[in-house]
């Protein structure tokens, strides 16, 4: 089965947002180009890692003598996007993701593949022919300013969840918290 690729080379919008209340939120990577909108579900940790790694790549590029890619050190104000997600229809839940840099277009590249049965089972058995073929993937290319704004918003969305217990590091629920901090 051929893979359906949801490809966005110069998206109008690329954001991480959530649906639901803290503690029960679903994270989405949503990309729009014109009238095409694709939303894929992510784990909170995937969202946080994506923002962190994008900033790392951009920060490394700044150190190149002369900064030939004009990488901004901060988020360009005109690229700040605090709007809610648009109509969400989950395309798939992300499993494996990759992040890269394309120097020919000066863009950050994100690839997201659906979670597979092997990801869920986490076993090392050999693949049969049908499982080896994924049905779709998302490929997003975004310029450096958009990537910087994406990372900033994503960190804010991730940080807007439940507060963290200073003792055990677990999230504090609205209805209370039983600290599991080990006694010394």
C-alpha cells in the first residue's frame, strides 16, 4: 500500500495546541496551507521534545559565522500565534518522529509517522509485509522564524498543564495530590 504523505512545504500555520482540561488534554500538531488542514495527535512529551530540539537546532545555526540563514535569536513578534486550534479531525496518532534541517531551503523539517502495532507492543518480532507498510505520514517544512515561534508556543502550551509537585515531580491534580516523594 503506498504511503499517503501530508506534505506542507511553506505552511500558513503550524502549531501545537490542546483539547481538554489539564490532566486530560490531548495534544495536536496542526498544520494548515490554504484550505488543507491536518491534525495529528501527540503525547505531551513528544510536544516538549519537539520544541526543545527545534530551539537546539536554531541555536546551533546562529553560531555559524555570519549566521547565513538569518536565524532569529527570539520569536519574531509578527509570527506569534496564540489562536486556538482550528477544527480538529485527527488524522493519526504520532509514533516515530524525526527532525532535521534543510540548508537548501533554510527550513526545519518535521516528519511524523503513525504509531504502529510494534510501537504499542514494543516487541522485536520480525515484520510481516503488511505491517511494514504505513498508510500515511506528515512532512512539514517551516522557515526559521516560524520554527522559533512554533517552539515558543509549544513550550507555553506544554507548561500550561497541571502544576508539578516540588517534592516528587508528579503533576498535582485539581482534586488533590498524594505525594510519592521517597523518604530519606
